[in-house]
């Protein structure tokens, strides 16, 4: 797992009052995004498969794992179990901290994430299917609810409780498609408890168009120890400026042109102009579900190491604050044979790779020898000789012409 550089905690006022203390979703809910074929109370389907599945080699990965038996908790706005992509038993009852059932989603954000992770195939009329298509979804509803209310305040107040519930309910993976500049103690403790229990926690690295603080920098809970922080990429697999850049970014995944589930009404296509770390985080959570099935005894750090080491990137030895270690490649993560000789992040329990310190040494300022110096010297002597001969002849002529005394 990447060694994180944790900055000082943001100063908090009253619980959830300051903008820096509020947990913002990493993307707008479907009702606010630029979408097509998304209308409440009208069930529609998109025949095209989500482009991200091809870029992440999902079908190749399914020859090794499909997420079967893995429980992915989505701590968000609930998940609409009424969507046809979620047959009975695929979405667990979960728990709501804001009233109503966790299997009802008034917002739509949580349902979109659930579709990315574990939507079931329903035939030719729809190409939507989750990257971990047989995983189980555990909805943990921390915002929205029957009475609506201030969703940012709800998320801030309920995030730690939602994570703690996911741990107690037996989640294998916890998806947190949200971010904040605040390093809250209760959230920090809840995440530490999840990681200690062997749960892989995946969180958004931050989405600029949804952030109270739009400048690049550290975001939580992605920056907490043991959490995989995620940035979103465009269709060209390049992290967009809309993703917050910072030390919390470990890996990247597709976040635009997303085709996924829309509340209770079939499918929805999110515009290419709505890049989102929310969706990228869900794709990484789905990839983690595949690895969890493939390596059921692996620790969260070992699973994170597999994803980071095998991610697609320009330099095998260097991460950066934009894309982390690169775009995740689930199939490679499941098949790679890894040891300390593999370039990239340090393996769990491995020793940090030392960078040799610069050695001070005297600098030789002696100019290098001129290979043509002998030729130049010879030419100079010839020129001097010729000049002397000409001068001698001129003087002799002058003497001959002078009259005798």
C-alpha cells in the first residue's frame, strides 16, 4: 500500500457546520448530471455495453472471478433494489440512518454506483452489467431518506456510523464515493476498524465540481491509512482536471461516459462532460471484489498492492498526485506473479527502496585536449615562416634600390 503523507487535520467547528467539515459526494446525482435517456417513472434501457468494461478487460477477468460471494457495502444514498438489474437477493437489506429503507434511493447516486459494481445482465435489451457482476450489494444509507434534509450535513453526521455498520454486517469491500478536506476523528477510527477487520476500503480522491475547496490537495477518507484513493480518467485514459490531485490518489479508473442503473427505471448514460471520481471509485471497488474472490485470504494491503503494481502507467517506478500508480487492470492484478523485484510500490512488509544520496566530488575543470592542436600549430608555423620569407625579400629589394653613400 502506498505510504501516505497525511496533512494536518482541518479545523472543525460545530459538527458538520463548516464547509470544510462537510462530506460532499464525488459527483452530482443523476438528476443533476447531463444525461440522456434518464427520466423518472420511465423505464428505458441502453443496449450498448459500458465502455469502461472494455478498457478494464472485464470479460477477460470474469474467466477468473466475478465477485461471487463478495459483499460490497455502498455507504451513500441507498440502492434502489427495484431496478431490474438487481434480482432478489443481489441487494441485501442493509441499513438506513436517515429514515426509510436502505433499498430505496431518492437521490439515485448510490444506485448508479451499485450498477457499476454489480448490475446483473438482463439480456440483449440492455448492455449494462457490473464489473463484479455476481457480487452482493450492502446498501448503507447515510443521506436522503424519507424526510430529505441537508444531505451534506447528513453525510457528515452519519459517515462514521455507516462505515461501522458495514464492518459489523460483514462487508468485504466498502465503497466511499465521497470526499472532504476534514480529517475527522470518528471517521478515522471507523476506517481503521474496517482495515483491521480485513475490509478493503475504496474512496474518491475528490471531484472538483462538487468540492467546497476546489484547489488540489489532500482529501479524506481517501488519504487515511489503508484506504485506496481513486482519480477519474477520460475515455482516453487520462485523468481529467475535474479530479482533485493530491497524495491521496493511489490509482485511477474510468469516470466518464458511464452507462449504469438509474434508480428503479432501467439504465442511464452519463455525459462525457461529467467526469466523476464517484464512478471511478465504484469501478475500483468492483475490481477489488474480483480480487477478493480470487484471493480470499489476502489482506487489504496485499490487494491494494496488486492493483497498484499492475496498474497501467507511463513510468513503472513512479507514482504521481494526478493518477497515482495508474489505471487499474483487474486481470493483470489477478494473474501477476509479484515479488520485491517488480517495479512500482513497495510490497506489504517490504523495505522502502532507498534512493542513493548524491555523492560530493571534486569537479575537474581541466579543458579536454584539442585533437587538432598539432595541425593548428603546424599551420601557424608555416604561416609565420611564409610571412618571414616575404618580409626578408621585401627588405632585400629595398637595400638594392638604395643609392650608395
